[in-house]
C-alpha cells in the first residue's frame, strides 16, 4: 500500500472520480453545487494537491486531455482499480469507527475557570445564539429542498444533529452556571491561588487533584438528585 496521507480533501476527490472521470475544474464546480464545502473546507489548491497526490499513489490516472478554444488544456482523471479498493477500505473505516476529532471548543471548555464566571456566561450565551441561527438556517435550506432525495443531504443532516445536540447541552450548562449549580465551590477558585511551583514538586498536584475530584463528586450528587 502506498504511503498516502489520507485527508478529507483527498477523500472527496477520490469519491467523485470513482463516480466517473472528471477534470479538476469540474470537481470544483461539483463540490460547490453539492454543498460539500459545508463539511470540508476546499479550495482550488487543495483540489489540485489532492489530484497530484492521488495520481502519485496510483489511485487515479490521467485518462485524456482536451482543449476548448483558447482555454488551457484540461486533463481528465479517472479512478484506478487500486483507487477503488483504497476508497472501499477508507470509507469503511471512517463510517464504522468513531474517532476523537479534538474540536477547538473542547480545548476552550477545559479552561473556562480561567476566563471567569461572568465572561463564560456571556460567551456561551453568544454561542447559543449563533447555534440557534445555524439551526434555523439549515432548517430553511432543508425545507426548500423537498424535491431532493434525503440521502443526498445526509451530511448536512448530520451537521444539524450535532448543532441541535450541542444547543441542548450548552443551554443546560449555561442554566447550571447561572443558577450556581456548576460554579459555586470556592475550592475551585483556590486552584488558581496554589503556591507558585507547587505543581512541579513531588506530589504537588495532589491538592489540585483532590479539589477537582471533590468538585466532581459534588456535581454527580446534584445530578443524581435531579435524575431521582
């Protein structure tokens, strides 16, 4: 198997060329028409780079070259048998195995204590408004495409499901912060007043670990009381 760096852009290009032979310009038009840019950020550079790498790996090959008038020559590429085999394996892995995407939002959430309670509430409420706008916009687009088979829009449906789930969860988090159910323990604030260098000494993290675990247990007891 070639040493090939699998990227989302290459996945898009290989899928489209497995449908039928196309030249890079046609790929760009098709990506825009199908709304693929809503799930993969792709420009001309990423398309041509993917074509070049796929050809080098033996997954696609130039099948013909044509010229229309004074326009530059256009090379049509088609998928090879090796490319179709690679796509089958690649798609199977992506669809069957959940992976950690490591979103930037998760990184920010890990450090909200440093931002402060009021600022966190302000920024999360703004995010909720943006999510509500995104959900409403997607609903409007979906409503206007009733003539389109649902399977064609499934990646947009997936994105919408993620937004709706995040909106529901985030609204609950904001309510908990505002009501003092999530962010009230003075010991958590004390995490930021530990002596300088304490975390570098043997066992220096023990106090921080103890405070965090105590806070987690407190939250679990609150959640258990609500569920009961």
